[in-house]
C-alpha cells in the first residue's frame, strides 16, 4: 500500500503504477464518501459541496485529481461495495 502525500500533483501521480493509482483512487473515494455523507446529513436541503467544510472539499479535491489521472490512463476506477 502506497502512502499518499499531503499534496497530490502530476509528478507524484506519474510515479504510480496503474494498480497503485486504482488502489489510491478507491481509498481516497472512500474517505470522500464518508465525509460527504456526514455533511449531507447535517446540511440536508442546504447541501452544496463547494460550501462544505474544508476537510470535505480537500477530500473531494484529492480524490478528483487521482480519479482524473486514472481516467486519463483509460483506467476504470473500481467501485467498493457498500457494507
């Protein structure tokens, strides 16, 4: 399991194998999903991702960068089953 740096950039993403990139995408999506669902429960009808807490926006940004990189390599990010 690769460690994920605080700042995700193209240079770091370029060092990842396809398998590493997909693994990290799943991990970051899982973290984003947890925070997103928590915020949705609190905000209800006022929900707006871009007006959410910094932690939520940061989780979305990190996941989004890795997800975009995976799609740029023509990889299909895996979806983790809900428990």
